[in-house]
C-alpha cells in the first residue's frame, strides 16, 4: 500500500485547528493509502495522539514571520524518518477536507514526469504571469522577472514524492537562509520561495483551487479542501503584529495602477532586457 506522510505545523494559537483537520482528512483524504500524520506542535497533548498513525513532534513556536520562513527546516528535522514514505505532503493548519479525495486525482504521477504536487492559488488562477504576486526584487533568491513563470501556487498545500519534496525543502531552506543573511525576507515568505522553485521546473502536477478553496469565495470549482477563515478562530493581526491603517486616496490610486497596469510595463521592460531566471 502507498505510504503517505502528512506534515502539519500548528504552534501557539494555531493548535485550535488540528481536531477538525485530523478528523476530516482521516475520514476523506486518500483513504486507499497508508497515511501517517506528523504534527509539529508546542501543545503538550493533541487530539488523536493515541492513534498509532499520529506522531506529535515537539516544536517551539517561532515569532512571525519566522513561523513560515523556518518551515523547511522544521520538516528537515525529521528527514531520516520521512525518507521511508512514498509521498509527503504539507498542509496549512486551517484546512478541512470537505469531500472524498482519491489517490488517482491527487497524487503526482512519476510515470508522467510528475514529482511534485502543487495547487493553484485562488487569487491568481485566472490571471497571467505578469500579474502573479511573485517576489519582484532582484535582491531576493525568490526573484522572478515579470516575463517568466507559468503558474502561481499556494504555499499552504504542496508535496510530492518523498525524494522530490525533501530535495525541495533543502533548496528552499538554503535560499531562505541566504536571504536572511543578506537582510532580505521574500514578500510572501515561504510561498514566494516555493513559487520561484516552481518557475524553474515542469515536473509537477498542478491542481485547481478546488483543493484550496477559501470559505465564502465563489469560484467555478467544486470545493474539495476548504481554507477556513483564520479570523473566525484567532486574532490574526495579533499573531502577525499587524495593525490596519486606512489608505489615502493617492495611495489607493497607486495601488490600483500597480495591480492593474504596471505589470504590463514591467513585463515589456524585462523582455527587452532579456531577464531570465538565474
């Protein structure tokens, strides 16, 4: 039977999401496979820990944004054990599996040249690459020119064969550490690093936002995995040390121009300058 390692990180306030994740994914996700849950948490106890398939791994809570930036290092701390699985997948804490998902529809297919599994980011499934939210600063290892890339994927659900996933974790950990050494943090942290890695490759299976469907959204997909609104459960602003400041009219005008028109000009510039992924 195919062995699946499911990686789940919940520390601090995010521990509240684990019970619903565990029950929904145990009931509906890849039930034709042998699944084991690796739960990285600072909670002294978690629901289901008496289940032999649930492994609670003590993990300190990092302050934001290091809770996302150190993600690859956290997974690699268990590399020796994780190597023995056929496939590994990482899931954001606030996910719920709403409908049955089979291995045929979800797993990457190495026979077809697919080693990784990725899911389209719902905010960009109907947009072209110049409008993707890539890291555009050349000082970051996650940099993607406006004339490059083909898909924008969510950082909150990804995986692949154990070998491919662990290789990806090592590469992204190295790039993240290089950025931190240079005083740089990619715009969307681990998601930016993941999307740079994806822009360099073609060996992946890309699923629709049906497998990353934010609750309350309306998209032309049948939701299979729901992204719960974190704000209904925790104070996200407090976790991220954020306060919302009202924007002035000039700031709102600039933001509209930046999102809707500036990418055309930047794509033309990068094409003329023949910028490429290095």
